C-alpha cells in the first residue's frame, strides 16, 4: 500500500513537472513572437526616422536620447536598426514561405509519384546541395536582378533542400501504413492519398520546418547584402548598416556595428526559439514528459 502511494505521488510529480515544462515553452514562444511582432510594427513607424539626416547630431555615442548612438550623417542608429530588422524579417518570412511550399511539393512528389519522379527530385536536391551555398545564393540573387525581389527569390530557391528531404522521408514512412495501403487497393489516386491522408500528418513538420527556415533566410539575406549583392544602399538593411560600419570601426565608433549585430543575433535566436518550442509543443511524445 505504501509502495502504491509513493508510485502515485511520483507520477503526480512527473505530471506536474511536465506541465510546468510545457508552460515554460509556451511562455518563451509567446515572448519571442511578441518581440518579432514589435520589431516589425516598429519598423513600419520608423521608416522616415531611419532615413533622416542631421549633421548637428552626427557621431554621438550611445546615450539616453539615442540608445544606439548616431552615425556619420547624424542618423538615429536605433531607428535604422529596427527598420533594417523589419526588412530582414519580411524578406525572411517571404523567402521561407516560398521555400517551404516548394520543399513540400517536391517532397510529396518524390515519395508518391514513382521511382522516376523520386530519382529526378533526389538528383535535383543533391545538385543544389552540392554547390557551395553562399556561391549559389549570390548567383541566383544576381540572376534575379538583386534588390528586394532578387534577394527573396535567391534565398527561397536555395533553402528548400533539407525540408524537402525531411518531407520525403516522412511520406515514405506513411506509405507503409495500413490505411494508406488500403486506400491504394480501393483505387484511390496518388494525389487523393497525398492530400487526404498524408497532408494532415505532414502539416506539423511543415510548419516547424517553415519557421526554422526563417533564421537561415535572415542571416543569408544579411550576408549577401553585406557583401554588396543584395539590397540597394538606399534601404537601411542590417547588411548595409554593418557593411558601412566597418569603414568607421577603426575610428572608435564601435556602436555602429555592435548594436545592429546584437539585434540581428537576438532576432535569429527568437526565430530559432519559436521553431524549437513549437516543435516540442506539437510533438505528441512531449505531452508525456
């Protein structure tokens, strides 16, 4: 009787700790989403302030009035950083969405449309992954005309391979399930089986994969813009801010690169936290931890 009571108490403790763990995951998920939303909304309102120049306040180090300081043209670095991050987030969301949809379609086609389609999609995935990533990204971006459209297409067309492989593997596992085999014996088409029976199971992996593509998209957008192959210099993108700041680092203006760099890292970490916490929350096994 005593052993049964201790076992029941242990079970309640584990259940309580598991519930608390899921609460913490949900808290950090909401906090990350609120931060990213605040950056996007703030970027819309700070568009004009990010471009305003005032030589009477140039090269001011961080203070209460200008938390991130000002640059050599007297532009508010806080406004430029928030506006640049909002541009990067919009590009990351757009590029990741296109890339994730492409990965989903090719992954399902590869696993359901026969050996010829599977061989073709697999060969294409290996081809894209065999080319150095940054080189391919620059080539696609330049070929698409650079600018906002070129960056979005460049990032979208080079980030779908890993998710496509994941979707393909999930579909191959689903094909071995009995209800899928029964649907095929009943004469259902591959398209019907994919949309009716497979898509609901693939949706959680698709959403998590989509979110985890955001940090990669943002970093690579900033990288190619920093190298001069991305957005134009008129836009206060993070890559442009960091590229321009490098010219003034040797003169002691450390704040021009420090705060934009830290905010970029924080944004990437928030996207990663959203993806990882969401993955744990939708994972059925995590409900029993």
